[in-house]
C-alpha cells in the first residue's frame, strides 16, 4: 500500500480526498494535517467519514511526520505549499499539489496574477501541470505535479482539442463559467453565505480572475474569462465561445472532441448540452461543442464536479499515474443523480 499524507485534510478538498481514498485499492491516507482544526478527530471534522479513519486525529504539519510517507497530497490555501515543497521533495516523496503555487511556469506571470513574488521560483520547472488528458507521459515520470485549477480543467478540456484541430481563432476565446459554492472552500465568508447565494446568480472576478493565466498558458491563447457563483454546492459548467477559423459543419467541433477523447476513461463527449449534475461525486468530465454558421462562432461546453475532476479526483488520477497504478483506481464511481 502506498502511504499518503494529506495537507489540508480538514478542508473541503481534503474531505473529498478522504472519501475517495477510503475505496482506493493502492493508496491509503496515513497522516492527516490541518491548521485550526489540528487536534480534532477526523470524524468530527468530516462527519461523512466513518470507520477507523474517523477516529484519526488531525495533526499539525511537521516534516518529521513524513517519515515513511510515499506521497503527499497538498490541498492548502494559495501560497502555503511553496513554503514546504522543497523540503517535501527532499524526503523523496512524490507531491501532488492542488494550490496554484506551481501551476504557472513563469514566475513573472505568478507575480502578476497572484500579486506577490514566488517564494520558490527555482522549483517551478519541476512541476508538471496536472491534467492527465494533456500531459499523461510527463505526469507518469514526475516527482511533482501541480494539479490544475477547477475552472481551467473544465475550460481546457472543452477547448484544447478545438484549438489543436485548428477550428478556432486562438485570440478570440471567451469563457463564462459557473461554479458551485464549495469551490470557494470551507471557511465562512459573507460572499458565500446561504443568504447571499441562495436564489442568486452572480459574476465576479471581472477581467482579472487568476485562472485566466492558467487557461492562457495551457491553451496558448488569449482568454476573456468571467467566473460566476451559482446557488449549488458542487459543479462547474464552462460555456466557451470562439471565432471559427473557417467554415465547417455544425458537428465538426463535436467530432474533434470525439477524436481527442476516444480513449479517455474520464472524459465523455455528449451530443446534448452537459449538466453539472451528470458528474456530481465523480471524476468525470462531459464536453460538447457546435459550430454556428450564422455567427461564424464555435460554442464549447465542459462540465465537471469542482471537487472531483476539478480537485480531489484529478489529484488521485495524477497520483495513480505517478505510481504506475491503474489510472482509474479509486475513481470508478459514477455521478450521483438526481
Ligand atoms: N474547493 C474546490 O473546489 C477547489 C479547491 N482548490 C484549491 O485547493 C486548495 C484547498 O481548497 P479547499 O479544500 O476548498 O479549502 P478549505 O478552505 O476548505 O481548506 C483549506 C485547508 O488548508 C488548511 N490550512 C489553512 N491554512 C493553513 C496553513 N497556514 N497551514 C497549513 N494548513 C492550512 C485548513 O486547515 P484548518 O481547516 O484545520 O484550519 C484546511 O484543511 C486551495 O488552494 C483551493 O484554491 C482547487 C480546485 C478546486
Ligand atoms: C467559487 C469560487 O470562489 N471559486 C474559486 C476558485 C476555486 C479554487 O479553489 O481555485 P484554484 O483552483 O485556483 O485552487 C475562486 O474563484 O477563487
């Protein structure tokens, strides 16, 4: 059994990692770290986790606690893992980091979009960007993976094959994406309180959301990205528009997606517009696309569970590849519907 440690085990992503690892045949959650909830039993912090794991106490992180650990999952607030990454990698453990610290390859981009200098720019090259459908071979041989952000995962899966196939003008991408409220993390905030969100639908982060940089890096394109907060707990739906590079049949973008994802275990191409509820609780992504001859635009859609393919599921998918396990180990659950 591969022994993993979870940094941020008391958060939403940590809880989802624990739920998925409980059924994983090859990776166990051996050490669990938190911050303000250190000292509490896991069954109290995450009442949905039962069994023996529920009795484990959340610890405060120390490097010594990584003794005998093969794999570290980091699900920490942005800026935290860059303080620890070098020391973690020096233990020989593999690291899958979900924060944004190591997703951008260029330290100047990081400073621009995150508003501060990177504390460990010399490590940026050691991290492979963690979307297996894009970088499977590199992930297989990596010691460190920076799992992709939630909005970028939905967007990149919907658009990348269309760019690669030369169907869209890469300087014309517009992405409107909506997220469930769990995407904002577990801490109590006025902007994500029930009375703020219930019965409402709002855009935020206009023109400057940090995920824009990640999308642009992965797509090699210019993106106008507008995130929205939707009154639901889980799910992301990215609706993407691009100027068509040429005339094509209405279904040609859909065929490009089918060709790109024919052998992918987690990406499904759908004729019908995808819904977030199709992937709730799973590591699935559903994508679709059309060409509109009237406006000469291509429309593409991507739906994921922000905590699944947008976070914990993708982290485990990457870890499976890094350890030569079955890529789908622990991730076979279908979505929960209705
Ligand atoms: N939620 C989502 O859908 C997605 C989240 N992400 C990213 O994953 C990361 C985790 O997200 P999420 O689980 O939602 O966040 P939460 O706020 O729910 O959890 C954060 C976790 O980090 C711990 N923590 C906070 N500050 C520190 C610190 N200074 N040192 C050590 N541990 C600390 C918290 O401990 P404690 O609770 O004990 O204080 C908690 O376990 C973030 O970077 C987020 O942006 C990425 C994709 C999707
Ligand atoms: C709904 C909501 O607030 N979502 C978060 C993004 C989700 C996230 O955790 O960001 P990373 O993927 O970069 O880690 C936000 O817009 O800041």
